[in-house]
C-alpha cells in the first residue's frame, strides 16, 4: 500500500493554514463569553445545520462504519440512519424549548429545573464522558493518518490532537461553525470524486452485486439483527438528543423558527450524505477482498485509486470531518467547565474578560486530556466497540434526566441524581457479565433509568419554592420569544461572513485545481479539476452577490450564511 507523497503533504499543509487563518480572523469578533460559547444567538440556521451535521460526522464514520460497510455492506447505512431520528425528534419536542431556555450551556438549565447538586453532578460526569467519547474520535483519526503516512499511531494522535486544540481556542463558536461549513464543502468535493472512481474500478454496480450480493441487503450480518438494530437506534436517539453540541446549535440561532428549520435540514443531511460516504467502503470488498483490518477499508480505497495531490486533499477532508466534531465538542465542553464549574463554584463574580480567557484555557486543557487518552483506546477493542461501550455506560444515564426533565414537570431532583448514579452502576455491572449481550444490557439499562426517573414524580414535592421555580421554568419554555428577546442581526458581520466563505471557496477551488494538474490525464485528475472549477465559480457568485447586496440594500436585505 502506497503512502502520501510530497505533493499530498503540501495539500494537507495548505488546508491546515486555511483553517488556522479562519480561526484567527474570527477571533477578533469574539468580544465576550456569549460570543465565544453561543455565537451571540446569531448563528444562521443553514450554517447551524451544516455545523450540526459536521459535529456528528467524524473520521469515526470513515473508520468504524467503514469497517461495518466492508464486512456486511448496506447495513452500515441502516445503522448510520439512526442519526436522522434525533434531528426529527428535536424539531418536534426540543428545539423551541432549548431556544427559549436562554442558556449559555446545556447544564445551566439543570439548576433551574432541579437544583445545584444536579447541575454539578451532570457537569462533572458529563465532562468525564466527553473526554472518553472524544478520545475515540481522535483515535479513529490517528488510525487514518497512520495508514496513509509514515507516522506511528502515537505520533498521528499527538499531531492531530495538538492541531485541533490550538485551532479551536481563538475563534469560539463562530470559528467552529464557519470552519464546519468550509470543511463540509471540502469533504463533499473530495468524496464525490472518489465515488465514481470506485464504481468504475469495481466494474460497475452490476459487477459489484454479483461479486458481493449480501452487501446489497439492508440487514446483513450480526449488526443487522432486529434486537441490535432496535437498541442501537434507541441508544443513538437518547445520545444525540442530549449531546451538548447538538443542543448548543438549537439555542445558538436567533429564534424558535430558525431552530426548527435547522433541525429539519440536519435530518436531511443525515439521510442523504451517508450514502455517498459509505459507498466506497462497500466497493472496497470487491476491490480489496482480503483486507486485514476492515476499519482501514476507506483509506485503502483512497490510496489505491487516488493520485498524488488528490490523496492529500482526501486526507485533508478526513481531518475536516473529525476537526469539525472535536472543535465543536471542545467549545461546548469548555463552556461547561467555565460557566457551570469555574464560575458557579469558584468565582461567581468573574468579569466577562476573565471568563473569556478561562474559556480558552479550558479548551486547551480539555484537548490535552483527550489527546493523551486517545493513545489507550485500542485496548477497548477498536473505535466502534469503544464508542458503543462508553455510550452505554455513561451517556444514557446522564442524558435521560436532561431530556425528560424539559418535557416532564413531575420528576424531582433526587430522581435525576438516582438515574445517573444507579444507571452507571447498573451499566458497569451488566457490561461485566459475559453472558449478557450488549444489546440486552443496554436495553435493561435504558428501561431501569426511565423507571427510576419517573418514579421520582409519583409523589409531588412538598417544597413550595421548588414547585414555584419549576412552574416558572416550564412557563418560560412554553412562552414564545418576543422581538425584544431576539438579537439584532449585524448585517455588516453577515457580509463579512459571506466574503469569508467566498475566499475559502476560492482557496479550495485553487487547491483542487493545482493538485489535479499532475494527474490531469487520469479520470481522477479531471474530476478534481472540475470540482475546483465549480468551487471557484461558486466563490465568484457569492462575492458578487455580497457586493450587490451592500450596494443595493445595505440594511434591510437579509443574507443567509
């Protein structure tokens, strides 16, 4: 298997400079802690939807799900479509509530809904789980880089971890969202180049169906069994609905309507784009039938079919996917560390400037813990198994009281605490029993956690002050925002964002065009050159549109980013 060439490393280097430049540029617009952790409630809903999609879409898809696709085919797509459900449920039940809550972090809500001990328990345990969860993502990225370069796994993880942490520190949520949009474009272009190449190399779809017929069924293999699929969908519904970055996008837009539109567009992205991303790994079974490690299916196809330069852009796209997830996770978790732990416990009178610097320091510390922890993920049986185990043990007990607590009034604070503590103890016990399958252990854990939480509401609290606070809390969630509560849109800043997107698209187009020249005589080179041309055309169109709006209607014309 070939590795990257000098041209590939140049492509990756230029891409990294582009991301760093965007982060540094946006840093000057971050004036306070609200800008840093929720974008001043001014994130455009289209950008928010793209960011929401990208923050759930990491190299984990190209490693863990790619391994399933290589071994069993379309069942990987059936599994990943589980992500559509949380977006739709979010639109139906949670989007309006989160936007109306007026919080800066998801954990803030817990003190009002329950009490301070609940907020602190969920903050500390939530940060611990975030470290575990993102260790897996960084490990998956390290595996990908290791397979494509001469770096060891340890060096790959350290390099990737340091880059992501530094890139996130300066620009806050705006940097996360804008770079997510740019990374989304790069990822789409790079992947769309690969899909037709894999079909052609495999001899066409008909030849693939003859060579690997079982891979074209939707429930093939052990992960296609009804019980596994049911529990996995339920687990993803709970995990994603309570994911801090998922929630953050809902309350970072201007109003409830924008929050709902963002959720719907996210669901569309989750449904359509996994088809494109997973197809090359399915084709890999026909192209490279004896691959030693199934989780290397995607990178193996890339190395087999993509020429120099274009392979570097694909690696950059993989960086894009995981950097989007990690940067979003770093930002929202640093928000919890800063607002819910540092300010609430240690320095309630901290100034806004001090909080901003603490937030940046927390981002660095959080990234450091994840980078070190990722070095040990291999001991848990690989990326997919580690993610599945950590989610079952920690995410489910912590998420249920957060979600159910904003739609159900009766459950009490002791129910939230008992759900977390009891659920984690039960999860550890069930997963230590070899005779109990993961599916059954997870299902039992979810049912018991829900029963514990609901049981706490069977008898109404006698604390009058608590009942009044909860009544006021639910009244706020049911009351639409007034115009005065919605932020004023800074159209000048929106114009700057549009121009920034135009410049980023132009750089991307030039990058694809230049890197395609050495292989312009090949199909892949021509595809890459065409993709670069499309990016340049879009960049010119966006720049001219922004110019026209500034001249014609500088105040009233609405720009959607």
